[in-house]
C-alpha cells in the first residue's frame, strides 16, 4: 500500500497538484475538522466508489490512518491503482502542520 505523509500532502496542496482527497471518517468527525476532502464514510466506500477518480492520484485519510488503510485495501480489490493512505491521518496533520486544528 502506498502511503503519503502529511508533509507530502501539504506540498501537493501548496503546489496545486491535481489529486483527490477522500475523508473516510463519519460526518460528525468531518464537521469537527477536515482538510476539505470529499467525505465518504468507510461503511459506504464501496457503494459510493463512483465518486472516486481513477485518472488522478487519490489520497485517502481518516483520524489516524487505520480506517483509511482499510478503505485503500477495499478499493484496491475493486481495481483502483491510484490510491495512497495518509500516514497518521488528521492527528498527524495537527501535530506536524496545523497545531491549532481542532481534533477529538
């Protein structure tokens, strides 16, 4: 499984690279803090897979990196080959990029 660090993701954002960010946390978690990714909770990731692009890099994120890793594995079984897991999730983003971000 490919992984990107929060620093990699920040650099991708800063360079305006074309990619899609998918947040697999629950809506109430997304409301607390998010990185402006598309919110598709893990439980619905297969049902809503048509919302996930196949022609650009896709970064999957959650709170700590565990649910997003599950999502990557599930989607790779569906034929996706452009996915990366965000290592450490939004907790790593708070720690390394934005210490003022609200997390739970």
